[in-house]
DNA sequence: CATGAATGAGCATTCATTCAT
DNA sequence: CATGAATGAATGCTCATTCAT
C-alpha cells in the first residue's frame, strides 16, 4: 500500500533528479574539454543544459565539486575497463598495451565530437584528469603485482607509474594533432617504450 | 667632485626599472607555478611584488606578455645549458642524462624557496612551462641528430620528445614530494627508461 | 481560493523587473542631464538607483544602450504629443507654438524634482537629448509640409529645424534660471522669433 | 650691467616657459576638438607636445584648467573681432551679420585641419565654447544698445542673445556637414532669421 | 525542488597626479 | 624647472552564489 503511494512520486522525482545531475555532468565534461577547467564557468555549464542557473547549486556546490564528481564518474567508468584488461591480460605487457589503447581511445572519442577549436595560441594546459588518476593507481598496482611475481624488474613503481601518466598525457594530444589520429600507433609506441625501458630503469636498491 | 655626482644618473633609475621588471618576472613565475597560467591573475602577480597595480602595465601589457617574457627569459637561461650539455656529451645517452639533471635541478631550485603551500584543493593543473618548450625543441633536435648519425634507432622523434617532456613533467613533482628530493636518482630513472625504451619503440616503418 | 493564489504569479516578479528597468532609465536620464553623456558613468547611473552594480547589466549592455533606450522611450512618449499638436494645429504657427510649449514643459517637469545642483564647475556640456532628436525630425517634417502647402516661405528646412533646436536648447536653461520659470513666455518668444524670422530667412534659391 | 646679466637667462627661460605653455594650449585645442572635452585625457594632450607628462602640471592643475585657459585665450582672440565689427557696423543688423560670419569662419577654420573623424555615431555633444560666451556677452550688450537707441524693438535681451547662441551652435555643425561648407549662406540665414524674428518676438512688458 | 533576477566581490585596465632624480 | 616611473582610485564588466517566488 505504502508501496504504490511512494512509488509514483519517488520514482518520478528520482528519475528527474538523476537526469538533472546527469545532464549537468554531461554538459560539464564537454565544457571542460572545450574551454579548459579554469576558463569554464558555471554559467557555461548550465547553459549546456536546460536548467536554470540556481538549479546547479541543488546538485553541486561549485565548479570544483562538479569536477570531482566527473572524476569519480570517469573513474567508475574507466576502472572496470582496466580491471577487465588486467584480468584478461596474459601478462604485464599485454595489460599495459590494453591500458594505453583504452586511454587513447577514450580521449579520441571525447574529442571527436567537438570541432576542435581549442585555442592553440595560449600556453598549453593539462589537468589531472580523473582517468589519469585511475590509470596511475591501476598501473601502479599492476606493476607491483608484476614485480612481486617476478614478471618485471624491481623498479621504482611510483616513478614508473608517473612516467606512464606523463607519456600518456603528452602523447595523447600529440596523437590528436595528427590526422587521422592513430590510436594503435600511439599505444604501440608507448607500450614499447615503457616495456623495454623497464629494463633500463635502475633497480630499486 | 661634481664628476662623481654626474656619473650617478645611470644609477638609481635604471636599476629600479630593471629591478621592478625582474620582480614582476619572479613573482609571475611563482604565481604561474602555484596557480597555473589560467587561474593566475595579474593581481596575483603584482600582489607578489611591492609594486602598485598600475605599475604592472608600465612593463607588460598583459598576463600573456609576462608569460612570453618569462619564456624568452627561461629559454635564454636554459638553452645554453642544454647546448653545452650537447656539446660536451659523449653521445645521446650522456646528453639526455645532462638534460634531465638540468631540468630537475631547475625545478628543485625553484621550489626550495617557497614553503610549497600550493593550493592542493583545486584540481591540479599543469601548463607548459617555458623550460619545457625549450627542452622539447632541444631534445627533439638532438634526437634527430642521433638518429641521423645512427646513434639511435629510427623512432618517431615527435613522440619521443613528447614522452621525455611527459616523463619530466610527472617525475619532477613526484621527486619533489619525496624528502629529500634526489635529483640524480630521478634523472637516472628517466634516462635509463628512455634510453632502453628507445630500443623497444616501434621503428618508424 | 487556490485560484487567487495562482493568479498572482504574474505580479511581483514582472512588476519588479519593469520597476527596475524604469528606475535605471529614470536615473540615467537624470545623470545624463547633470553630467552629460560622456562624463556619466554606468556607476553614476546605478548609484542613482537602489540596485547593485551588476544588476545594471541584466537590463542594458552598456551606457550606449541605456541612452538608446532612453531615446526610444522619449520618442515614444514625445512624438505622440507632437503628432497630436500637428493634427490639431490650425497652421504651422499653431503647431510650432504647441511644440515649444511641449518641450519647455517637459524640461520644466524634469527639472523641478531635483534641487538642480548641476556641477557648474566643470565646463558646461550639452548633448542631444532624445527629445531634441524627435523634435528635430518632427519640426522638419512639419516645416516641409508647410512649405509644400504654401503656408511657409521656401527656406532651408534643415537649417530652420536646427535653428529651432538651438533656440529650444538655449532658451530652456535660460528659462529655468528665472524664478519662476515662465513656460508660456519662453514659448511665445521662441515662436514669435521663428515665425517672423521665417520671413527674413533667405529663400532657398 | 644687471641688464645683460638678467636678460640672457630670463629671456631664454621666459621664452621656453611661454613656449611650453603655448604648446600645451595648441595641443589641447586640437585634442578637445578631435575627441571632445570628456574623452580627451591629459595624456592625449601632452602626447601632442614634446613635453613630459609631469611638465603639464607646472603649467596647469588639471584638464579643466587648461580648458579655461583655452577659453580665456579664445575670448581674448575673439572679442576684438567682435568689438571691431561693432565699431565698424552701420547698425545692429550689420553687426549681427559680422558676428555670425566671424563665428562660422572661426569654427570652419578650426575644423578644416583635422581629417574630420569625430565619431558621429555617439550622441552628439556640444560644449559651451569660450567663443560662445563671448558672443553671448557681446551680442547682448550690442542688442541692449540697439534697443536703447530705438534701433531694435524692446525684446528680452537675455532670451534673444541665447537664441543667437543656440542658432550659431546648431547651424555651425549643420553647415560643416555640407560640402563645401558655405559660411556666407549660413550667416545670411542666421542673420535674416534673427533680424526679422526680432519683430515677431514679444515686446518686453 | 526549479527558477532566474539581484547581489557584490573581483578582475583587467586606464589615467590623473605625485615625486625622486 | 623638466622628466617619466610609480601610484592607486576609478571604471566597465563578469560571474559565483543567494534567495524570493
């Protein structure tokens, strides 16, 4: 009895609330990608939805908070992909390759929608995307496992994970600048570099 | 007697002007590093000096212009170091190592002054520092030479140079986070990774 | 019961918006009159209201735009009066008199509110008020009609219309300076001068 | 002896001081004409001289003061012309005509130098030029004389003088807008209008 | 909850004015 | 006196955030 009574309004309201939140997140992702985090304004974000400006604050307290939510969201969507890759991978090598592929594909998809205006004159800016943080943690974990199993030399896992991030972060834009962007090529480059480089990196101790 | 009195005019004014310009540049470098290029405001910069707001515009027309001046300045100070390293290096390996050392030393020096508050709440953002641009160009040039001389495999020079940038940019902060920061260690890691990785990177066809 | 409650929504908001817009226009008219168009600042205008600075920009994009709105507004209020005068007038003479009366009454009303401080120290500056532009167009049109109908000699209509404007613009303040300002007297003076003067002005060829 | 001793430095310094003052006035007149009083800045004025910004303040305390000096200067140059005209005139009619001729010639000369940019989009602005004040006083005096001698009807001298100002002030720009500007034509129009109009203006009591 | 107008702090920039040289 | 760099108040304008409806 209370079931039906509560179902209708709750159901409807829940859906609307979720939809609004989602709409803001979608708009925010696009706006951040187009204008960059700093240049983007809350107004830009709500303009990308059908909502009124005040409504934004029913869901997020600030631009920063929306960014973090985006980060969580991205991580939530991205981590399973990496987990899956890890599970299916025959080894660290295979895993790393999958991870780079996934990342480059991700940013390629994200950037193909927009007409690529992105003002190239101003100093280039990169922010720690949520994907990067996920990648960092995953790669690091995976590397530590590989080291533990003797599948990789005992190098500084923190440095290596950061190196992966750095390479991905720089190679990504460089790849996008070429037309057409070749995801496999970039991933092969990164993987080859890291895997062989692993041998050259100083042993830890 | 009046002689000495008349020699002076070159003094105070000139010195003050140069000092002010330098003060603005110093403050700008710090502010850009702490807040990022986009988030930094002209006010942030002048607040970092003892000058009045209007004075900024006696020296630079905008935030962009300070950034460019900073870039020129950095390049002027940084490029010779890299050039020297290249000239003295016994090979690409040696050169790369010197370059990483120079860069890590540079950022270590820059960061030891301030107490590193760096507002960590706001999403972390990195912009291409002027040094990075210089490094990119130098490394790329040097790599192309090495490839031409057969000292390095024929890999994608653009990608590799970007990889070096990415590694430097991520390893730098990671290094600073450790105490004490070990420049040689970080440089050895980066160099070892790249040099060996070079062998693993796909040949350019 | 809920009926009346639901009828209300049209009320407060709409009224406030209209009231704010009107308040800005009123303040702008006063400020322009006191300081002149050039010297007036947007801040001067909002200071003349109870609104916050940012609110100005919810209604107008710039000082220019307020001025234009003021012009439209004045024209909308003023032109009908002149049109009516033209329709009812028994001749050009009658019309001209009505027009001067209307104009002098207008500025008299406008100036009786404020205590007329008008900063007399700064060089006195007059800008074309929106009313003047309307008057110019109306008078010129009316004069051309009168000439066409043979009710007035064939003089230079542009010059004459400008002469009317000039006389109105100078006589107005002169009238206000006397106490009490005598609208009828000033209008009689202006009308008499122009009408008789018309005979003395050179024929147009 | 003290003659020669004082002559050289005083002479030289006097000339320089006078020359500086004159240079500022010349530049100011041009700048005011081109940009208008409000838009003109002290910087604009000194930029029109070879002097340094600080030097301005050795001669004038502000933009306002320079305007007043310009006014005095203009009046000093203009009044003799009118006085002469009055002395030579055979009557009020003749005098008035000379006065309009002199004024229109004056502004025509002043405006022929500059390339006439004067932003015509923004609301037109007129300031009480010093010439106008002179004209007002002269015309009024002359009219009162004429009335006293029975050469003109006993009209309101204040209003009539203002009417002359207004006509001159509006007809001037209207004349300049035509090409080529016809000074005689404009003066004939103004004179004819006023003289005949005098008869139509209400008697003063 | 949604709405969107109001708010006012903050920013880039200009400019009159001062003052050490 | 001349110089021109330094100063800081003032301006136009934007935008995050609040709040009455």
